[in-house]
């Protein structure tokens, strides 16, 4: 928000201008910090929504990675937290993120703890992030907690980027196949098929099938089918974002042949890394498990971790609780957790598991791509072959009949 102000300096000189802050109290504190005695302050009237500049650049995970790393470095360099936040806000290119960081810095300056200020933006800072900061505040090791956070978020971002990068090639191929198919059906095939129909000969089944398909695609029924297909996709996507939809989607995905194994490896790796980071940050085991369950990303794993947390609070070991869910947590994980509990180095044991599963995920990604590439080429070749055959076969019959 912007505010017009009128104030006096220490020498009595009148000064007017505009200041940007998240609230009126924040604007007042900002001006007072610069040695000004405010005599008048009013918010600038906001423009109608159709005149506002729309910011389509949302705060991404990459922004959070950069924020965490830079804040960690600045805090370790003895830069005061409020000053570090303001510096990061000023250099942010995204207005929304700039506004959030400015508001957090003002809250901290007003006496609110860093973790409480972060909790005001749960859509950006998840329970894992907030509790790591809270642990650092409680132990007096905020710099170390921020460093743990930065490294953890960077690893999560790298894994996500790797998976998305691996999916780019198949998506491009599928889109190209769909685009070529639509262009051929609308512009090329109709003209060739008209010529074939004019010959008067009986056309092969494959040619008649393609003619019927092209005519249907070009009709209102085809347009309605395509629109309906996209409507169903959007509806399924929206449903998957609901609580009930996510529950069903997560359970179905885990049972799928190739994808299920891959998702299990990602969830196990995420569980181990989150728990290791939280334990390293000084959080109690039960609390660390509770937070890990909320951010692991899969309903089945969340339920299993919640029940394990209850067992731990009753005095059981983590490894004993995880063994009850052998379909979700492999023996290698429970064994390493047991070793970590016995030696008192649970965080190290978990990170060893993370390293192992990172390599497994890379291997599975490469195997999946090696499987998809020839499969997509075969499908593309078969589609092109069917189209060419539907045209060449009747042409050949016509030429041999002459």
C-alpha cells in the first residue's frame, strides 16, 4: 500500500512525499525510523481493478530457494534480520514477494518473532519452514537453522526440477503428435480423400475409417468431443485438488505399476530428508515426525507417519512404528533408522538413505525415459503409417486398375 505523508524533520523543516508499506502502522514506523515527526498520513486511493497492473508472476519455489540461501548468508555475516529482510525485499522483482517480506520485517520490528511473522503466510511458508525457524529461535542457532533450510529447499527444488525436466521431452512429442494429427485431419487429408472418393472405386476399410474420423472431427460433434475432453481434464484436475480427490488420487497412483514405485521412492526420500533436517535443527522426535507427515505430499504416507508419531509418543521406537507399514517404507529404511536410534545419529543415518534414494530416483528417471522414447516413436510411426497407408493403398489400386 502507498501512503501520502506530511512530516517535520528534527530541524523543523516540513517534508511531504509518498511511502510504501503493508499497513498504516508500518508506514508510520518507517517514517519515524528516518527521524521524521509525522503530522499527516493517508493512504493513496487504489485504482479500479481494470486499471491496475496485474502481476502474473507468482512466488515460485525458486524464489523461496534464493530467499532462504541469501537470508542464511546475510544472517551468518552478522547482518541484522530486519535489515536483511528489507534488503531482500528491495531486490525482489515480484511485487507480491516484496510486499510479503516488507510486512514480515515490520512485524519483527514491532516485536513479533520471525516464526510468527512467517506463519502469517502459510501459502508460502509451510509448517516445516516455520518450525525450523522456531527451533533456531529457541536454541539461539537461527543462523544454523536457516542454513539447514536453505540446503534442504535447494535439494527439494533440484529434485522437482529434475523430474519436470525429464517429462519435457515426452510432453513435447505428444503435443507434436496431436498437433500434426489435427493439421492433417483438417487441412491435408480432406483434399486427398475427396480425390480418392471421386475415383468411384470401393475404398479399403482403413481409408473409410479415416474419412469417417475426419468428417466427425470437422463436424460440430467433433468440436464438442474435443471441448468435452478438455472440460473433463480440467474437472479431474480441480477434483484432485480437493481433500477427497487428493486422497483417491494418491492411493491410485501408488498402485500403478511404474509410477507407483517411482512415487514411493520420492516419498521415502522426502520423509528421510525432512525428518533428518528437523532432527538436526533440534526439534523433538515426535514433533519432527508430525511436521514431516504434514509435508511429505502423499495421503497414505501422511496417515502412516501420523500413526507412527502416536506410537513414538507412547514410548515406541520410530523403526518399530515404520515396520508396520512395510508396503510404504522398505526394510532398508527401517534398518537404517534402527541403527541411527541405537547409535544416536539418526539424522546422519537418514541422510545416507536420502543419498541412496536420490541415486535410485535418477536411475529410475533414466530408465523411464529410455522406455518412453522408443514407445513414443513407435506410436508416432504407427500413426503416420496408418495415414499414409490409407492414401497409398487406394491410389495403388487405382493405378493398377488402369
